[in-house]
């Protein structure tokens, strides 16, 4: 259930979402501008050639609003927005995990599965 997953994500303090389905060539600035409608964006990273990205909000409530709007039109196409398992709360000790120099800004954080969030509502960076 999407509502339960969103509530659990907010309760777990998750501030990072994964967005897929963006038109290729989308810039981080374009994504940040559009997704700031849901709350203040702390960080935005888009893989222009792949059509996906990560948006970190300042609050779990803002991330929850973005997830609830999954399917919204962005630059004319529907995008999927789910909680990212690659990061939890922004204040999580231990911060960024290894990116191997691949340009990813990925940290390790809260495991939402323990919080009752259905695995289908999460995305994990390999």
C-alpha cells in the first residue's frame, strides 16, 4: 500500500528519493526546480544519459510528498518516484559509502525493510 509505505518512510526519517523515467538530457537544475515544489531540496544528482536521478530533501515530509506524487508529468513524461535505499536520514553517522569514482553521491543509511516498507517501494543502488 503506497500510503503505508510513504508513512513508514517519513517515520524512518528518509529524505532521499530515486526518480526514474526522466527524459534523457535532463539536468540536475531542471530536476531540482521541478521537485522543489514538494519541499526544499538539499541535493540533486541526475544521470543525464540514463534518465534517472536522486533528490535529497531537507525533511522526510518533503520526500514523502514527492513519493506520493509518483507518476507526475515531468518535462512531458510520467516519472516514478520511490524512496531510495541507498540513503536514509541526512544526519546518519558514517555518511557516504564507496562510490568507486563513478560519480555517485551515495551514502548508506536506514534499512526501510526493517521499518515495514514494502521492498517494491524502494530502489537500491548496486
